[in-house]
C-alpha cells in the first residue's frame, strides 16, 4: 500500500459483464503504464503513488482493515436493469445494511465496520456499470465494453483530482 487512493473491482470475471470491475482495473493500470495479470485471482502489484488496485469476487468483513489505510476508496461493480443509469456514481457513507444472503456484504457495511473498529472513514464512492450479459466467458458484452471506457475515464479523473476532504 503506497498510495492514498484504492480502487476495488468487484465481481466474477468469468461471468462476462459481472467482471466489469476487473476490466476497469486493467484500463486504469494501462493508464499508469502497468499491466494487470490475466488471471483475476493473481495479486495486482503496482507501484504507483496515485493509486492501488485490488480485485475481489465479493466484499468481505476483513476488507474494513484495508479501507482504514486509505484516504479515498472507489468500489467498481456491475449492476442490472434495476438501476436506471448505465453508469451510476454514488458517494457512500458508513451504514449497516442487512442482506437476505449470507455471502453478501455491501460497500456501506464494510465502510461502517472500518469506522467502528478502526475509527477511519475514507472518502468513498461506488461506481456501478450496467451489465447486459452474464454468460460464462471473460469478454464483456459490446454495450458494457463501451460503458467501461467512459467509466474508466471518470474514475481516472477522480483519481487525479484532489480529495474534497483534503
């Protein structure tokens, strides 16, 4: 951990658009002159003073400790038609959210854990990109591919813009 900003891609890279977070991380890595391993399970090791990158299948409680080391965090995930915007940009505050699923935790909940245990609340955003297809393959659908570039550009601008709380 070298930077004060962390980008966390969430999703299953083997389920087409669900892996959009992985593709965004690859795009950001390219912008800073690095490559991300082709295996989404491999650690992403990038030495850059602006940003650290992390990919995970899902959010888990132990992530709260990681968040506590950063001033700014951006979660990147896919969404379905339940959210009307193709790219949704949301500023998050800590909040415990119940889930009917035992394996699901929201960014707000892990942020709440970080605030409670570590006393740290980084400036946090969630960027979700509309997924159109969730087949068993690593390539994004054409429509989500187009959205990925726009989302990458917006996140890149955010990375390079001074924090509002600084």
